[in-house]
C-alpha cells in the first residue's frame, strides 16, 4: 500500500483520537504527495471526515474552535470545487454547512442566504449536468425560504419536491 493510502487509512480509522488539527495535517501531506487527478478523492474523504466526525460537534465546543473547524471545512470545499467546478454534491454540502453551522463573519440571515445560493447552484448544476434535480438541495432550499419567512417561495419549493419525489418529503 502506498504512503497516501496508509495515511488515509490512519486518518479514517483514528479521526476522533487524532483530532481535527492532526487530521488536517495528514490530509495536507496526502494531497502534497498525490498527482492532481487524485486530489478530488482525497479532498472528498477529508471533507467526509470533517462533516461526519467534527462539524456536528461545533455548536457544543468553544465558539472560536467551532468557527475554525467550520472555516477549514469551507476551505476544503473551495479546494474541491477548484478541482471539480459545478459539482452539485459539493454545492449541496456547502449549502448544508452554511445552513447548520457558524461562519465567523455572518449572521443567521446571511447564513441562510449563503446556504440558499449553494442549494440553488446544486439544483441548477444537477439539472444541467445530470438531467435530474438534487432533491436534498431542493428540500433544504425550501427550509431556508421557510426560515426566512418567504412562505410563497417555501410552498413553491415544497410543491416542486412533491412533484419530483413525493417520497422525499417528511
């Protein structure tokens, strides 16, 4: 097994024990050792660790530490989008990041507006590139409209979801 794969296995297996800073250090080494065409896979794996293991806890830790983790995940997303522009899955994750977690310089309304922009990108890109709409992005777009009290847009979005995938609605 080459060095990158060993480091990825280590990072995946010991994510919580190592902590976010060490995971970031490992993935920076992994990416530095890889050819460019392998970066998206590594960035995606790093992003998955961040979103599953660390981001859900940011609201329960000191604010500055939570902000630092959230901003690093946003940086990973930007890097992944540089490798794979117009990637609807990455846009949905970006939207979820803004929808659920703090970013230092934004208030709640700005968070929702940023989330909406990423969910709209995901819906557009998935429809253009794959011929189908990312339903997760569409659902969360409806939630953002609802939370911003734009009832008409929320209802239109939920109606669109029902027309596309009625089983996806709670």
